[in-house]
C-alpha cells in the first residue's frame, strides 16, 4: 500500500487530529489505571481474598470524614475517566467514516490518480478509526471492572460509617 497520507495538507491535518485523539485516549487510559490503583490502595484492597470478595465483606477501615471525602472525589474522577474513554472509543470510527466520506467527496472520478490517492486516504482513515476504537475499548473494558469494584467498596465503607453513626456507636470521623 502506498503512502496513506497522500501528501495533501488536509490528509496530514486529518491524521494529526486522529493522532491527538489517540494520545488523549492513551493519557486517559494511564490516568484511569493510576487512579484505580491509588483508590484501591487507599481502600485497603490488599485484601484480594476471593472468599472475602464473594461475601462482599470489607474490613471497616478507620477513615476520617476528610479521607472518605478524598476517596469519593478520587472515585468521581475515575468514573469521569471511564466515561470520557467510552466517548473517545465512539469517536474513532466516526472520524474514520468522516475521512471516507470526505475522500469520496473530494475524488475526481475522471482522474484515476486522484481517485487512487483519495481511496488510500479513505481506507487509511477507516483502518485508523477502527484500530483506535478497538484498542481503546479493550483497555477500558479491562480497567472498568476495577473502577466499579472500587466504587462498590467505597459505597460499602460509606454505608458502614453511616450505619454506625445512626446507631450511635460513633464510628470513624464522628
């Protein structure tokens, strides 16, 4: 296959935009991974015992109200990362289709060379869009369960603290 950039300024700009989208996706994937790790560590999830996980039991950590608020904010950011990444995964194929439509629109059907370059651009954007979407979706699908587990664990800790406060037994941060 020839040069998919085709040498045109429009092609370079279009692929540049798709490259920026890929870089954003990579940055947010790393951010989600790091945020999940920090949150899991703060929640005391060195307890990876499957029996404890199956029963949904977590040791009630002695957390202050400020620490619970910090953990809640971290959890919100992890959810935002996940949501953003699903959106980016949806944008990749749209950019690919847009590139295909633009290539067909710009094609001079009477000139075989122009048609060939535009066809290469159309295929290149479609392939790049599909690969970007697949890779982003794979990473998000691998990271999202950890983020959801962190959220569930944090909800359980907040519920336990609230229940202890309501029953008058004090509790952390009271």
